[in-house]
C-alpha cells in the first residue's frame, strides 16, 4: 500500500498539559482528504486521592526482568544533548547522541519538583518499571535511567519517523486500509501489555511513533500500570477516556479497548468522536454515549466501533470471554494476517521521508528550547522518592 497526496494546511496540536500551546505540523502527507475540525487534547493532572483502593497493589510481575536496564547505568556525560522532540507536563524529550558509539537516542527528562507538585511520583516510578519490563516490536525500548539533583532521565531508542499525530493531521484522515494497518499493530501491542497485566491508559496518536520503515512504536508509559484486577485512578486524555474512568468507577484493561475504538474513529474521520471545545463538554458527550458516524464509515467498522466505544462492559470487545481474539476476529480485520503483522512481514502504508541513523529529526515539530539545568549536583530534597532511577 502506498499513498501520496498533498496538503498545505497546518493544524493545531494541543500539548498534553493543562495550558494549551499550539504549533504547526508540517512536512508529511499521505492522503489529500480534508476535514476542517481540529481537536484539543489535554492531560488531566491528578489533584488528589489518586489511589483509592488496594487492588492497585503491585502484583508479582509476569514479565522477565531485563538485565540490560539498570539504574544509574548512564550519566549525563555519556550523551550530547540536542534538540527537543516533544514536551509534556513534567519535562521534555530530547534527541541525544552517545559520545561512545555515536548513535542517536531519545532521552525523556522529568523535573523532580514538577513530578512532586503534580502528585505523579507513583506514576513516574511505574513508568520506569513498565518500560524496563516490556519487550515487544511495537513498544518503545528503554535502555537505562539516571538522575541528577533536579531531574530524572530515561534513555530510549530514538524513533525517527515522528508522531502518528503529525501524519494524521497532515493527511486529514487515513483511507480504510491505512487505519487498519496501524490499528492492527496497536492491537497486538495492547494485547501483549494486557497479557502481562499492564494497562496502558494513554493511547492517542501523539504517543504512537513511526519508525524508519513506518511501523509503530508506542511511547509514553507515564500512565501505564501493572494491574491484575481493577484500579480507580482518573488519568488519560479527555477525548480518549472511557466513561467508567470519568465516573470514578473501578475499571480494568478494557479502558484501552475503548481508546482503540476512539483511535480507529479518529484515524478514519480525522477527528475524535467526542470532540468539543472544553474537556468538560467532551466528558458530557462521552457520558451521553451518543456517537455520530460519518456516512463514509463502512458497516463493518461501525459494528466494530460500536462494540469498542460502548459503556456497556458486558458488550465491549476485548472484555468478553474470548478477550482480544474477538477484536482480531472481527470482520473489519478480516484480511489481516496477524502473524505477518507481528513479524513486520507486511509492507507499511507510509515510509517516513528521513535519512535513517543520522539523527534526522525533520519530522518532529519544533518546541521552544530552554536553559538546561541538567547535571546540577546541589541539594536534592526529593531523592528518597526516586531511588530506582
Ligand atoms: N523514543 C522516542 N523517540 C522519538 N520521539 C519521542 C520518543 N519518546 C517520546 N518522543 C516524543 O516526545 C513526545 C513526548 O513524549 P512522551 O509522550 O513520553 O511525554 P509526555 O507526553 O510529556 O508525557 P506525559 O504524558 O508523562 O506528560 C512524544 O509525543 C514524541 O513526540
Ligand atoms: Mg505523551
């Protein structure tokens, strides 16, 4: 599958924080379809009481411990810090180059004070734990972590093809086979996480990167958690949050299958099903349960989506007796050969136009750079919160 097209329009992207910045998306097109509606995506910082029960208690991990990832394995001196690739509520992600092997990596830097202020200590330690454990073709790989007195650092592979978000905004919307390809890769990644009792909780196009060949890598494990039963935390991104999370009910892995439904809808339509001008209005729409499917959606995808984006947990695919097999076996995925998807034995719909291996970051948006305080050795009042880094 190959798609080319033109779009000179830029669209706005809301940063995952409470305040919204905008920046232009430029550079990539795979389809010439145009839709006018934009989208706001805002993370909800936790304000209080985010752990309300004991079922969140960490179970013995089902995943093998990877010996390559140890705390303090690297230090700042191992890398040249380069441009910012993305920013978030607690810090930023930099392109970096190893002074030892000359290779490029991505380093996520979180400000300790900000993590404390936004009550994200537990989530940050979980992010490190989850990233250390997971090993899958469609999940980001972390190599190690370290810290200074003010910041936490996570060293990951650098994924060169940019965010699926940028590609989608430039393309307006994806043709059915393209959406299906990305959905299939995401589906296998979620199935892997769930089989190891990890809920991801932040599925959205900003967190899905494309590698040099056009396969996906899911990044941002900031809300991922090992949970074998149910949990209560209110977190995620408004447009993608399941109703049971909004209403503070105990919820399980199936919140990720709801988000997969929203993602498929957004890839096909170019906007999310509950889009509105404020998070509150979006929540009201989610709770109302009404979805308007564009008339170009095919009956099989409407059937799939109405059984993913449903508040009724006894109907939601992925949550039933056959688990994720019900999604994989759904008629919309009929022509998908899952073994080939997993083996990356399928031609990708879009090959990012970059030079591989040289730190090409032309497909990433630009963010204001700031004076870096990395490497400071002063007082560290929060050290005891982050002993694993
Ligand atoms: N391994 C990577 N390679 C290339 N770019 C990356 C990588 N990891 C993250 N990025 C870029 O940085 C952006 C922000 O990273 P990430 O999503 O992990 O942080 P965040 O959204 O700030 O996290 P949080 O939700 O915890 O605030 C991503 O959307 C992506 O554009
Ligand atoms: Mg993110």
